[in-house]
């Protein structure tokens, strides 16, 4: 009996005895993220650490957020440090040139925000608060850092499912967008070859992030943190005098912060709080937001096609969401399928950059309305 008692005592200290179906499901979810990252190569830099974080937090009795490293890492997450630093890195990697050369692509970026507002309204209709609905709507841009920032500002208790939705659909852009693009455009429209963009001067590139920050900051103060982070990162890139800082922001810093942010977000996805009806609702609403946003961008692309007499390929409109640069690549790939002579990447990047700005402005507006 003494041996049996000791064995039972050892068993009681293991996580096996505390393992629930919920834990098993979340372990499978984490494994799926890792599978998509390694085998399918869908946003591996994001999904791999995110998936492993999910596995870590759903091993029973670990209590990762209760003490130690992840308790400390959650502080810069909830105080917005991580998403803002990532946006500095994004700015350092972003070329605003295509948008400056073809400013009409800003219309695609604006139209692609339709999903954010539609889902915000839908969320309120089914019972979420305005703040929660605004945070859920932010996933329409399929941009993880923006969605995380919005969730922290508006609905921190929904951070796990909102981040999961945003990063998942961000990774699945190549699967979700093409059918929508095909359905809303004709073969003739998809075959449209666009003129090469004009060269953009260094002066224009320097003035743009400064002017953008001042303009957005004066109109929508709530968007200043994200727009400012994006702009300062870009200014490091284009100024010509801070190459080392731009390289650090666009490489070492963004890589380190991406690891810490995605791993910590994954750790927040515990079975007890994640496997609830709200999570299913958020995943569905987020898919609607991304789908409607993509459709809105494509429809604006069609309008530009008609207005310009067939000089704009509507496919660039789908890049108006904030999933940079994946959405622009999808526009390029679909354009090449329709016409091997097509090279839409630079025009699509203009719409894609506009989408990042548009999503930031839209979330800033919703934060101002919800608070």
C-alpha cells in the first residue's frame, strides 16, 4: 500500500491528472499552427511561436502567466509596447514610394476598411459592446499587431481570440482572397496591364511620413501612437542618415519583438478562456470582416477601372487590406495568372501601404468613438 500511495502521490503532481478535453483541443490548435508554419509555410515567423505558446499554456498546472518570464512579458504587451515597436519595424521595411507615385491607390486602402465597420455593427447587434465590436472589427485588416493593439486598448479580455483570428487570417490570405477576387472581376479586367509608376524623389519620401503623422494626428488623435510608430520607422529608412537604425528596426528589433509578442499572445490562449462561444463568434465575425474588406477593395478597384477607361487593374484593390506584403503578392499572382505580361506588384504595394494607413486610421476612429 505504501508503494501505491506514493505512486498516487506522484500522479497527483503531474499534469496528466489535470488534463481536460479543452486542453487537448488547444494542444491540437497549437500543433495546427505549427503545421501550417512548417509544412505549408503560412506566415511561419508568426504562426510557429504563436502555436508553441498555445501548447505551453495548455499544459496543465504550468501557470505561465502567474509568475516568471511570461508574467513579465505580458506587461509590455498590455501596455502596447510590443505592437508599437513592431510598427516601428514595419515602417522601416515599408516603401511608401508606390503610394506616393499613385495616390489613387489610397482609395483602395480606404474601401478595404469596409469590413471593419460592418463587423463592428454586426458585433454590437449580436450582443458585444461597442468597444468589443470595434476590437473584433479590427481583424478585418488581417494585421496581427494592429488587432493586438486594438484589443489591448478596447477589449483586453478578448485579446486571445482576436489575436488568433487576425494572425490566422493573415496567414491564410493566399487561400481566402483569390476566390473573392475571381468572383468580383471579369477576365478582361484581370488582364489589364498598368503603366509603370513614376520615380519618386528622396524629398517626397522624407516629407510623406512627417506630413502623414501631422495630418492624421490632428484629425484623429487616437491614431497617433500607431501612425507615429509607422512613420518614425519609415523616416529612419528614407532619411539617408540613419541606415544603421533602420537596419536594426527592420531586422533585429522586429524579429525579437515578433518572437516575444506572438509567444506571449499564444500563452494567453488558455483553454478555460479560449474555448467559449465568444471565441467562435469572433472567428466567424473576423472572417466576415476580412472577406468584406477584400471585397470592398476589389470593388473600389473596379470603380477606378471604369473611371480611368480601363487603365487600373481591379485586382490591386484586394491589397487594400493591411496584410503587408502578402496581400500585394496575391494581387500580383492573380494578375499573372490572367495575363503573363502583368506586373502589378508595385501598384498593389501602393494599395497595401494605403491599407496599413487606412486600418490604423479606422481603428483610431473607433477607439475615439468607443472610449
